[in-house]
C-alpha cells in the first residue's frame, strides 16, 4: 500500500500510522524496470523509469489491521491466515481499494495500492536486484523474512520458517 504525501517539511524516512502499519520512503529517481533475459515476455526489455518519492508499506496488511475497517472479516479467516499478525487474504482489488479509501479518510492522507512501477522499484531497489534480498537464488532453510517457496505443497512452504501457504 502506498501513501502519497506532500513533503513540506522534508520527508520522513519511516513512519507508523494509527493502525500500526509501517511505511518506508522510496526516494524519487530512476530505476531499471524489467529485464533483458528470463522472466515473462512482457518484462522485456529492461528500461529506465523515473518516479517521484512515495511511501510504501513494509509488509502486507494484517488481519488485525484490516479488521479495524471491517470487523466481520474475522469470521472469514482461513487456516493459512488465521492469526492477527497474518496477512489478510482473499481480498478483491476493490476490497483493498476501499480499505485504502477508509484509511485515507481516517488518517488525512491519500492511501492507495501501488502501481506496477512503484511495486517493482520498492521490491527490486534502485540497484535492480532480482529478489528483494539481492540476486542470489533462494536457499532452502534460509529465513528471508517472507513466505517464499517453490511449488505449492505445504511442506515446501514450511521450509522458510513460515508454515502458511498464500
């Protein structure tokens, strides 16, 4: 999720909002989007993209955070996302956008979902990393602080230390 803001007094590099979401400033500037080899065809060729500064949330919206907006959602938790701190799952784009609008009214800032360019810059960084942690392929057993696995089996998803399947 992105928070737009005017930077009258200079941007904060990091902040936490009233429902506990943490945001980091992605600075204005160029980054390389896409790739020249590998990946999907629509990712090629790589190209230079310029973006203004923006904030992006450090992690997904949790069940507890979303349920401040829609308390009845608690009854829709799944076995793979049943904890307060688990990411909220099975939302439509429209539901996520409505949450952003609600949060914007509550906070007095414009919140919205990131577009493709913003998402890629935040995930890859300005140095064009393949993965958020760098260019090295994931190593089994290493904690990447994210739920990452090859394949869909429950066992594959447990290897990173997070037993939940997205």
